[in-house]
């Protein structure tokens, strides 16, 4: 006895069934490059799965789990190396009539130094603005006569602060780890015969010839935003405390969350990737306490500089307003982000 089947005649169902055959003949490929953000692995997995499904190659649960595992290991490796590393996913459909897909995940390695070296080759100066930080100049001026206020500029960049301080008569020691930037400071200081010593080094890792207890001001501008974690912060306080003379000041700007907000792992990793590394006030207090330093001021970078920078020099850079108010971390209206950059000053 035979059983008859109902013939399918619905246009929508037939269209879907026909497209399934079209997909067997489809040839497609793609490249996806994403920041090495380990905490975003679930979103990356879903994004790639959706892309594969869009060309008729949906992943089953086991395949999706395998993809997630591959991304996990590669993202972790890349982020450990540098927050500026990225992940590249190359994928392609297998030769018809197969309805499968192959992909390959690789790490694109990059460091902060390499990125700054690229800036010096491709961007029009001044890279970080033409005007010195008003907070740096004010703090140095409050410590006494320029000749008596020795300054240590850590992560000096192009000398945006070091050169003006030296022109005012301060003995300045600048430390910069990017060779191309260090060269710019050296050439400018030599041309003007300034009392400005420049070393190419990583202040947190290298043995730099810094005389103990001999600086009235140690400062970092737009540098702590590159730190990799609390260990870097604690090392900064230790080394700065050794360099400072009694009564000297440590001044730096840093991204700090509002008291009502605690950043999670995702946000912590994201801030490193977007050059906005965040530290809580508790972490800052603990690091300062262990080094014997006392907080003397805590001010908004955006508000202080806007109030004190000459009107024709505001904003210092095209990205300054958004960046200092957390706009590189969260896509929110200005003023809505729960993290902003602060000027913190500590006394030995």
C-alpha cells in the first residue's frame, strides 16, 4: 500500500527551498578585524555566526562552541601582548556543492610605540596640541622660583610640557620611550640651548638615571591612560616617591569612575584598548598610601584646562573634549559617561 505525499505549492515555501539550492552554488569570502577585547568574545561569536548564516552556512551548537573556544584563546593571547593588538578572521565558503565554510583566526600584533611611530610619519604636527597643560604650569609655578623647581616629565611625548618649562628656567628631565618623539624634544632643546635632559626609556621598567629625592615635580600628562593595570600604577607611585624631594608633588591625569559606578571586566579591558585606562579612587588611594604620598587635589581635566587655556588654544586637540569626558569609552552624549579624566596631585 503506497502513501501519497502532499505536493508543496506555497510560493514562500518554494522560494525558501529554492534558495537552499542556490546556497549550494554560492561562493563567498570575508575578512573581519576586531579589537583584542577578550570580554567581548560572546558578541564576536554571535557576529561571526550571523555572518556565516547570511551566506547559507549556519553553525550548529557544537560548531559555535568551537568558534568561541578559538576566539577565547586568541583574544587572550593578543590582549596579553598589547591592548592595541587585533584579531583577524578570514573565512570562505568551501567549494560547491559543499554547504560548509572554513575560517582562520590570526593575531595582528601592534604596540603603543609602533602606533606613535606611525603617527610621526603620517600625521601633521603638533600631534598632541601646541599648548602646554595649564595644570602642569600652575603646579610648577606654585612650588617656587623656576631655577629651584626641578621637573621630571614622564612620557614627555613631543615636549609639549618639557620645552615650555625649560624656557621658563626650570631644570627639566624628560623621559620618552618612543624614539621618534624623543628625537623631536632633543632637537628642539638643542636648537634653543635649553637646560633639558632627554632619556629614551620606559620609566616603569627600565633603570633610568633618576637622582633620588631631587625633583620638586614629577608629572605625567596623558600617560597613565596607557597603563596595563594596578601593577603599573603602584610602580609609578614607588618610582615617583623615590625621585621626589620632601614636599615635592606627583601630578598626573587619569580616568576615574564616578563614585556611584564600578567598572566591570568588559569596561576595564575596553578602556585599555581606547587609550583611557581607568582606576578607581580606592586603587589610587591604596597605591599612594603604599608609597607614602598624600592626595592634595582632584580636578576635572576638561574643566580645568577649559578655564585656564587661552581661548584661541581651546580645545587643545580635536579629540580632547570627547576623550577627557569618557567619550572614547562609551558612545553616549557628552557628560553622560560614568568615567572622566581627572588631574590628581599628590605630595610627598
